[in-house]
């Protein structure tokens, strides 16, 4: 069986983590914010923080 090189494994993990942060920022966060009644400015600030985190990884 072929083994995946360690560098490719790390790249895949980073890609999945970044995609998870983007999904959370674009879909999950607004839905939760609406449900608990957060203001739009706070929701936008949280979305920006999640998007910055996804770009750092």
C-alpha cells in the first residue's frame, strides 16, 4: 500500500482546517448569531476573525 508523504499530509490537514474555518465563517456563524440574537456588527467582526484565522493556517 502506498504511504502519503508527511509534507502532503500536513498540506491536506491545513487545507481541511482552513476550509472548516471558512465554512464556519460563512454558514455556521451567521446562523448561530441569528439564533442567539447577536448584532450584525459583532457577527461581521467574528466572521472577519475566522477568515483571518483560515488564511494563517
